[in-house]
C-alpha cells in the first residue's frame, strides 16, 4: 500500500466540518455542514450593528438536528444516539466530513485495517478501530449540507465565516460589533440604561471599565485577525490582555484543546452598491 493510500485513510478517519459561501451580484448562498457558522453584519440606520445568522449549527444545541438524527435510527436508540450533548457520547458536530468510525460498518472498518501491510504503526498514522458506545445501526453521521440564500440589501456590510472555536468565545452580536467598529473606526456606546443608573459605585466602575475597553483602538489591519485577537485575549472587563493572548498562543499542542478549540475566521466585505437595483 503506497503513501497516497495511507494519506487517504488518514483523511477518512479524521474529521472536518465546513461552511462555504458564494457571493454574487445579488445575494449570498451558504452551504453548511457541521458546527461552523456564517453571520452577516448589518448596519442599522442609527449606525449601530446587528447580526443575522445565515447558517444553523449542527450540534445538540439544535433540537431540530437532534430529532433528525434520532429519526434515522430505531426507537430503541433514542436515548443513546445523543448522550451528554454528543453523538454517541463522543462527537460534538452532528454532520462532518470523514470520521468514518461513525459512518462505516464495523465489518468494513476491520476489513480496511486488516488490508494494511503487517508492521504498519497504526497509532502513528492515527488509524485504529474505535467503536463508539451503542454503535448498532450505522451510519450515524453524514455530511449533507444545509443550503440557505440571502438577498443582499444596502445595509448588509460584511460576512463572517468562523469555526466553532471562534463562536465558543464570541457571540454573534459581539463578533459583528467588533468587525463593524473595526471597519468604521467608530466605537458606539449605548446610553446608560435606567437599570444601570441604579448601580452601586463599584458596579458603575466596572461598567466604565468595560466601556473604556470597547473604545480601545484596533491593533490589526485585518478584521479576521482582530476577531481572533479578541476571542483569545479578552480580559475580565472586555479589555485586550496581551498577557492572556500570549499565554493562549504559547500553549503546547497537547494542552491547547483543553482551553480553546481550533479557530479559523474569514471576513468578507460586501459592496452595498451591489444590492441596488440596476437600470438600463
């Protein structure tokens, strides 16, 4: 068996989710499979920002997705298909490429591994047969994407595509605000609310620290880097902590996943003129 075949097997046994966007002159198509996410940044008439999700996470937080998975298996498995918020108690995303341990029959997995040459270090290749609990009626995992379409409007200013590691640290609204303020260079502060006016002195001091942190100038020319910097380095009051950022980036690979998931972010700026009707 040649090196290319080994590579194919490694890819098959590994796992990956994906969120893809196609932007044309009039709208955005999004195809999502897994727990990545596409979020549209919308600028309101008063200059503030709001988030419009263009995808749905495929994990146990989505009741519709949980019911979809359960409907594919016998009623006797309803209590075991999703356990502790994970597929068969193991996998977080409920749709993914690869991860054939959740797709292939046990017989097929064993046949593939048995076909490898003797003496091959399966552990080094990350190839081993692992049977999830209650693995009775595979496949449990698929990679069929949800596809959505959004017609562009003048107020639609940018699109954020991010892996779950980004959204674990930042909510939709916070991510859109960060990119919006990075784009405009304007840091909007909402008026102090009636409830905030009743805060005690210490609580008001904390509120002011948070507001001052929001007004800090951007350190990155790239909006995606700006997002990741905030995802990893935001301190207690919303301020950027270079010490925390450095510590998070310096974590050894075997420890990093205990503190954060992998993060990939892409920001696509939209030309709002594209959404205007064209006249011949």
